[in-house]
């Protein structure tokens, strides 16, 4: 696997997970439908960065990296980590910007 495939895989997993899980995206009506009409485990999956990141990793791993089952499995684990780490980092950046705004108002 070359560096461009690794970068494309990483950005794809993070982007796909953010589009599906983040409440401020176009997918909110889909998540609302899933919450009302589907089993609770499916609602939990589309509301959790780590859970959906795993499945996004499986999908992106199969499409971008390899069709070998063992490679796809490890891509799912990597996707879980990437999605969770990026969500944590984005929350940190958002918290820092809010704190910075409050300090400026004083």
C-alpha cells in the first residue's frame, strides 16, 4: 500500500463517519428515521463514532486497500481508531475556541 492510498483511506473513513454520525449534517433526517423505525442497535451504530468508524473502515478498506478478509478486518479496526481520534480532536478544538471567545469578552 502506498502513502496516497493510506491517506485516501484515512480521509475517507473520517469523512464518511462524520457525515453519518455528526448531528449537524445532512444525514440528520436519516438518523431520525432510524431512531423511530429501526432496531435500537442500528440507532446506536449511526450515533457512535467508534461503532460507525469500524464499519466505515471495513467498507473503505475493501474498496480502497484490499479485498483480502484479514486486511479488511484490520482496516475496520484502524477506521474505529481514526474516527474516534478525529472526533475527539474536533471536540477539543471546538472547546478551545469557545473558551478563547469567553476570555476575549472579559
